[in-house]
C-alpha cells in the first residue's frame, strides 16, 4: 500500500468510486457529481492536503482537507473528507489514510480536524470514533437529499 499526494493521473479512478456515492447514497448531502475539471482544481489547490492510497497500481481511496470556515480565527481548523472504493473498506485503508492526513495537517500547523458526517452514515461515525474523533454536535434535519431531511453529525479531533 502506497500513501502519496494526489496527482492528475488519479482523477479517473477517484471519480469512479466517488460519484456513485454522491449519486446513489446519503453518505454526502451533495447531489452534484464531481467532474474531471473540478477534481483537478481540488487536487491542484490542496497540494499535500489531498492524499491517495494506491495498491498494485490502483487508487483505492483518498483523504483531503480544506477550510472549516472562513476568517483568520479558524486558520488552524480544517474539515476533512475520506472516501474509499468499496473493495478498500474494512481493511485498514481509511485508518492509514487518516493517519497520513493528520501528519500532513500537523506539519501545516493545524490544530483541529473536523468531520461532518451524515447521521445516516453510522459506519463513518463509528470509524471516526475508532480513530480518536469525538462527537461534538448533532444538527437535526440540516441536510436534504432523496426528498428527506437528514441530520449532520460533527466530530472533531485535536491534533
């Protein structure tokens, strides 16, 4: 397993496992699928804050972070995303990615990472708890997808 900074060559693989989650699940509240252009812009703008895991030449997942909120008072806090291909789930890939991302975040001077997780995504909530995140808020019915209201669970970890 190789952990490394994302590159433009990873775009097709990432879109193949990310867009079905956007389109078909409540893992994310967004309904707008990623395009090669928007993903390329994210990879370029985030640099080391966009990491992938590769095994036998195949990209199996990514973890990245960006601003939590605007303004200088939040400069040391970031919100992250971790997305895995179906075949990578349950094999320690997410844990390895998050360990790497936390190291990158510490090096960048971040103090806190925040996860915003759909209340319906119980496995992601359990995953974050298992890697040291604590639930700090549950916001009822702030997301909407598939014609229903969904809760947002905020978890955070002090680095």
